[in-house]
C-alpha cells in the first residue's frame, strides 16, 4: 500500500497543468530562473567546474547537451551535475528562508539539461520548474528544522526530489511512475554540511540534479522502488529527520503560492552573514571613518550564524563565504561585497586578515537569524552602533527586477554584454518560447 | 585541520601494499570475489538490470567497459552501477553479521569496472578490494547499530566509502586526495530501507559503486571537500548515526583480519530469515510429513526479523526475499530455497500463499538474530519442534570452498558451464594474473 503523502504529491505533479499558474507565480518563477542562470553563467568558469569536466568529461555519453556558459557538450546527466555546480559554487543562488534550502539550482540544473536535448515549450518548462520548486520547499518545510540540524545540506539531500519530479513531469510519467521517481529520489538524498567552504558544497545541488534526472529515467522504464518513500517507517522523513510534519507536504497542494517564500541574494556568500555585511556597509555610508580606524568589531548574532560561519582562520575564497569574520571585514575594508571579495586573493589579503582579527561575534538567542547587532570601536574613542532587523535581499526587502538584472550582468564574464541582454530577454519571455532549447544555446560562449 | 580518523584512514589506504596481505586474507578475499561474481552473473539477466540499461544506456560515455555477464558495453561509471545491481538484486551476496552490510557488491562492482578499462594486476586488485572491504566494515561497525536502526540501507550509505578508497587506491591517490575521496564518498552516502523488496534495494550498492568511483575521479583532479568527513560535527557519523565509536575505524588498522567477519549466503534472500529456512528444511528431513499436513507454523524470532520481514501479503519475487512467512512456506512446501523459490511465479504460487497464511511469527528478544524457535502443528496432532542456534552460512558454519563453487554454478544462466569453470579458475588464481581485464572479459556471454 502506497503512502498517502507520497501518493498525493505524485498525483498532484501528474495532474498539474501550465494553466494552473497565476500571473504572480509566473513572474516569480521567471525571477528565479533569471537569478539562477546568472549564477550559472557567473560560476561557469570556476575551477570546480573545470575540475569536474576534466575528471568526468571522458565518461559522458553522446555529447549533444549544452552546459550553461561552457563550450563543452556532454550528456544531459553530466550537464545536470555541471549546471548544479556552476549555479551554486559562488553561493549566490536563491534561498527559501523557511528552510535554508537553495531550491532552484537542483531543479533548474536538471531542467535546462533536459530541455537542451528534448523539445520543451516555455510554459511546460515553467510549470515543471514550479512543481520542482514546490516539492523541494514542501519537503524542506515538512522536515525543518530537524533534518537541517542533523547536519544535512538540504539543498542536496532534498533538492533531489525537485529534480526528479520536474524532469518526470516533462517526461510525462504517470502517477505510479511518478511515485517511483519520488522513491528513487528519496533513496539518493545526500550531502553533509561538513563540506561548507569546499567545492563539494556545490557538488550537492549538481549531484542531486543528476540523481533526480536519473530517478525519472529509471522510473519511466519500469524500475521499482519502495511504496512509502516519504512517510514509511524507513522512509526519508523518519530516516533523515526523525521529527517532521508531512501534512505540510500536501496541505493546499496547488492552491498556495510557495514561490513567494523565495529570496535572492545581493551578496555571494552564506545567507546568514548577509545582515552583518549590510549593517557594516550602512555604517560605512553613515559615518566618516577609514578601515584602519576600526579597533574592534563586536557582533551579536543568532546562534545559527556561529554554528555555520565561525571560522576566522581561512585561506580559500570558498571558506570566506562561511566566515562571519570575513563578512564584517570585507564590508568595512572594501565597502562592497561582490564576487571579488570572496576570491582566494581577497581571503589572503593582509588588510582583510587584519580586520578579521578584530571581529568578535557572540551568539545571542534574542537576535533573529535575519538580523544583527553591531558595535564598532574606533581608535578615536567613538563607538558606532547598528541594529539591523533584516538586510537587503531579505523576504521583507526583496531585490527588484532591475536589481536582479544588474546582479546577473555584474557576475557574468564568460559571455559578452550583448549576449547577456539576449539571455535576460529570453528568460523574461520564456512563457512565449515554443522551445527552450534556443535559450540554453544562447548562454554558450 | 583535518579530522584524525579520516586522515588516519586515508594514510592507511595510501600506505598499504599487496605484500601486507597474509595467506588467510588472500584466500578469504578470493572466496568473496567468487561469491560476488557468481551473484553478478546470476543477476545479470534480472529485469532490474535490463531496465537500468534501457533507461541509462544512451547516456553512457565511450562504450569500452565490460559489464559482468552482459553483452552491452558502457562507460565504467555506468558499469559500476550495473554490476552493483546485478550482484545484489537476488540478495545472494555476502553479509558481515556485525553490521548487516553486504560489503563486496559496492566495492567489487566499481573495481571490476575500473579494471575493465585500466591495466590492473591481480595482486593490486586483491589489495584494493581488501582495503575497500575493510573501510566499509570499519565504518559500518563504528556506526552500528544507530545508523542501521535509523533506517539506512548501509550497503548503500556506507558501501560508497569502500568503492571510493578502492578505486582511489588503484588510481594512486596521495593522502590529501584520498581524504577528499573519503569526503566525497561521505557526502554521497544514501539509500533508505523503505526499498527492501523493490529493485531500488539493488540500486543502492550500484549507485554507491558509481558514486565512490566518481569520488575518486574528482579527488584525483583536485576537487575539494570538507576536512572532517567522518568525525566533524556535520560529518557522516554525526549526521547519519548520532551514536558511534570512531575508534573502531582506526583501531589496529592493517593488523587485524576483518575478512574473517564476512559470510556467504546459501539462500537468496534477507539474511535474517535464513535460520527459519534452514530449520524448516531440517524438519522436513527429520520427520515424515507432507506440506498439506501442516496446520500451523509458530515462529519465535529476534525482533529485527519482524522489523525487516513482517510482510505476509506479497506479489513480487523481490518482496518474497523479505517475508518471514514466505521463508517458512517455501522450505516446507518446496523443500529447497533456490532462486526459483523467490521468483514472481513462486510468490504467487497458491500452495505457497496457503502455507504463508498458516505462519505466525512472534518477536522474542531472547531469540538471537542468528537463530529461531519453530513449532509445527500437524493435522494428525503431532507437534514438531526445532530450536536452531545458527543456520548454514552463519559465521560459525560457513560455506566451504566447494559449496561456494556450487552456489556459483547453480545460479548462472547467462554463460555456459565451461565458461563458468574458466571464470572460477581465474578467480582462485587472481593473484597470479598480470591483468584482471581478461577475467572481466571471461564473464561476457
């Protein structure tokens, strides 16, 4: 007997039609896709992608699938992995603050690979994306915080469900096979937080895109999986979380608007250090002082911030993305927080290292994960305060469409400005495209 | 700073040499390889393998790698997956009773794929296998029972470590890259027990063979992973088990003989129903009665048996492998327990279904997981008892070399008897082979 949550989810995915999307969802889905394609193009020349292609390229099948922002062609399973690495490696992709998942990388990475080698209309693509996003967000919310607190990087461990159902939807799986795809996703859910600060973090959404795609392929041909992947006594929720509420997976299926939960980052680093960066930038703007005037930086932050980002001694750019010390330092020293502030060179910049040594964070349960309390002590005796309830990019202060476009343009080096404009225009108009293939091709150098 | 357990394990793998193996280990390793190649050949024509090839074959890279017992050639990553499915799908492969892992499928599936496309000597192959086996067994023991009790199918979730280090050893990874391979294995560990009774169960060792192989490939090219994959606060042991003793991973590294912990199954089904089958077969041999004389079958079994195998209503052969009801029924009705007793046809055989309906198992904490207490009630009023402390194939009553050869011959249909003899001879002499490639080729139809 199948599990009722897994079965209801499978039934919803199979029944859903592009016409079910309202205008607000369509627009928010486009914003998410613009954000993720910008991130994939921005990360396409990262060493993590180069290494993955060097290591795995010769194992690729028929080389007919485009990889966003790369000249190599591979098979669509490998392309899913590579799109996932590039779109997450700068930690610049979207976040659902209700569960800290970066939902779009695993889903869209698989979808763009699938659409590169299969004819998919823009409306079907958008619909599949929304179903994948919803699936990730629902399972993420249903198992949060227990799953995350155990140490899972849920972007990987839960992202795989989204890739499976999104690709499965485009493949036209029936309900039984969709249930199998969900089962094969559940049994591939993986990714541990020990990898924060290393390339393996970006491998997580990549591998989950690839694993989800594979789940759909196997299900389509009649492979079998367990009947209760979400709710069984040995199902995903029990095995990986222990505490959960699976009603959240199916409540108001198709009637709520979960895309409204999504946020887009203004800074390419862990979301929980964003308030510190924003507050330090505001202090720089509001007061007259130079970096060398700063004697001490006192931070009060939510406990989760230190759980994730309490690393002062760092040598690699990717580590800098998870250092509350580096976050404060780069904003105070460089007065900006772009990709360049998270390079290996920036992390080893003596001015930034010196400032990191003056930062003292304290965990305080009364501070929200969205906010921060800062006191700067200056050499002339001044003490500057900033109390921030939430930072730019927060769900209460989202990036505008224009800011999303600027973010896209700012991070792309692998294609020229004119080509960027063309990609952005196609993404805003994706629901008018007869075939998404041309959009993927338009991202290639 | 790297974790000391992960680092010590990586250092051991890198330093170990074929000459470190003693004669007993070499012989036991050969027994394990004979057992697994027999299982892979026995499962090579299972629908699960056919489906996987149909679903994924077109995504395979350069088709230069042999798949045990199949005519198709694919790339070695896909071959690892397929070897893993075929060698586990009949649940006939080896088991370490200390942690219930089937250790050889994930390790050897990757190694045979690697050796099909790279020149590997027999002694290096054996050594890599033993290192992979040891790694799986040590991590399995260190996290047992918490990891398993959470619902992980540890053959998948822990098997991946063995594939990674075994392939990494043959690739000649240095210590830092071996540590990365362990990290990339840790972050791919997956596989939930909801899939017992479905094809996805055999997907677990297959996917872990493929994921471990991929971990080694990425590590070799300089991909980076977290520093404390086993012991970190967000490392594998904490995330997937919660309770563990990592000293077990490194205690007496290279000085104990863990291969002595391994066992080989006489019956193709879950290990915990073996005592019931053996006891029923003994009752048939010792007493004069016909199946239709059996009115009731009372079983007292360890609680784990009902946790895993308490399914009476079944329709598929793979489900039969995890039904204590079917186990008793097939032994009493058919007086044997070969592959044929676990086919879809056997499971739907009315005589077996009728006997299943007469079986009543009771969980009893005083009964060992190796044993069983049986009472048969016959229509003439007789009550037959059998109390079994352990069954054939148990670590205290292992299959002989001759029995392992017979098991190999009994299950293979995809190649002829002469060819089987050639494969078995090569396996017994694997440490004299200059190149294992010929051995893999010898398994092809």
